[in-house]
C-alpha cells in the first residue's frame, strides 16, 4: 500500500498529456445499467427500516425509488424518460459527432441550444490535483455567457465543502450549492428518511463528515486489518456493533476482509439498508488500474447476496431536484462526462444533451462498438457529441 501510495503521488506530478492519450477498456457496462435498476428495485422491495419513507414508489416497467435530500428534493426519474419529443429536435441526437469536425456556425448554434451545464469532475475538469488543459477557462466562460453550471461527481472522498475548496483553488468560479456529490447526497438521503440508527461506513472522511453534518451516528473509517487466522479473528477480534441500521459504501483505500465480513453480516438483517455512493469500476490512471467504489460494492453485493441502492450517476435522482424545482430545463441542459455508463447514461436518463470528452475513461472507439451493437442498453451510452477535451470548446465561445 505504501508503494502504491508513492506511485499515486508520483502520478500526480505527471503532465495531463499521458492521461489524455490513455485508452481504457474492461468496463462492465451491462452490469452497471442493470445494477441501477436492481438497486432501485431493492430499495423499494427489501429496505424496511422503521422510518421508511412513504415516497418509495414503483412506476411503469422501470422501477425507481424516490430519494430525498435535506436541502433539495431528490427523486429518481419517472418511468418514461422526459422530453422525448425535445429529444427528436436535438441537433446531434446520439450521433457522437466530433464537434471539431463540424462547421463553426453549427457548433455556435449548438452552444446556444442549452443554458445549463452539468459536468462530471474527475477526467473532465481535473485528474487528481491536475487541471485538464482549458477546463477552467471553458467552465468559467459558460458562466460568463449566462449559463447555469453544476459540478456533479460520484467521488465520495470529499465533502461538498471540500470539493468547493478544491474547485475554487484550481480557479473555477462555482458555489457550494452548485456542487452535487454522492457523499452529501447519501447523508441527505438518510436524513430525509429520519434515519435514527448507526451507519456502518466503508469509505473515507468525505462520507463521515457529511453524516456528522446531519447528525447521523456512524462507525469510524480507516484501516481494519485481518489479525491472525480467520478462526482467531472471528473468535477474538470480530466485534459487530449494535444498532447498525445501514451499510454505506464509498471509495475506501483500506477496503479489507474484516470490512467485507462486517458489512455482509450487518446486511444479513433484511432491515439494514444497503447503500452505495456509486459503482464506478476504476479511476482514470495511466498504466495502472486503481479499483473504484464499484469494485468494493460488487464484492459486498456478492457475499451479502443483496443489491444496493446506488446514490450516484447514472441514477437520475442525483440531479432530479434541479428539474423538479425548475432550476433547469432538461431539453436545454448539457451533461458533460468522460464515462458513458455514468455521465452519458445520466444524461440519457434525464433527457439532457450529452457531451463525451476524451480525457478520461471512454473514447470514440468505445462508442463505435456501441453504435454497431444491437443491444438497446449499450445504445443508451452513445453521446450526442464528442470532443477530445473540454477546452477545445473555447475557440467557439
Ligand atoms: Mg469522470
């Protein structure tokens, strides 16, 4: 782990160029998509904490649970995608055209077709502490042009306040209310269920600080290592806590066998909620595969034999409150991302326009595979437009 930490630290000094050129494969697209539906199905059919919200619902063929946030009304998308008629009027509806190959006046016209921008962070705006070239100027220019901007991240390692501090430090003009994060949303979700038990957390202080801010008790985070043999561990060191009412999983660099054992044991109680901040499989890193939260979630899912409620993208609940409160008009909203099975799929689920940038996980050759596929789930991952990097838009603004 120390060696890995050193490698990661050294990666942070790298130029962004190797990241832009990086090519990633090995995604589990169909899993994530199904998992989303299963997650919602689970939350409605099996969660039964004593404070269960009456707003859990099932509609149509697709099943979505309703989430609620403390400072906003979070609810998953309706059975049918909104704005399908508006969809038909999109200039580049799921064509994945490279905007750099389009006539300038057409790109200008496209820029005028939205007045709200929701962007992913890692792989679009920055990679760790490195700004992706042109991202600050482009996002700030959107704002100068009068467009509403929102940062929406599945990264659970920071609180919303910490994300704001990072964004402002890097030069972005953004307010805390415009930052949508899974750690904050997970805490808000529990708060609005009037959750009054203790949360077993697999994650980091990003989650525990958000839980603290809404007064929800939780277990500590950090290393929980295996001591001795399994038999010795179970007989001498395994001490389950009482009053655990939810297992909440986010990114945890100290993920371990004891944590798996505890989480799955708590989840053997059908009344214990099972919540995941997100299911991203991996982080964008050159020459290394860093497991993402989805890897830990899948491990717990397997031994617990249960499906989690996934708070983050592509669950439309993460930003449905913006639509419900008329903060944004889906047809005139652009979703920007580097990962299609979270960012672009969120855009699809909400009826947003979508832009894929090639500075992270997915690239045009991935899109080409989906375009030639007959699987309707893969078709949902095709973005409207593509750019090598977000900063490429500046020349049109
Ligand atoms: Mg990303």
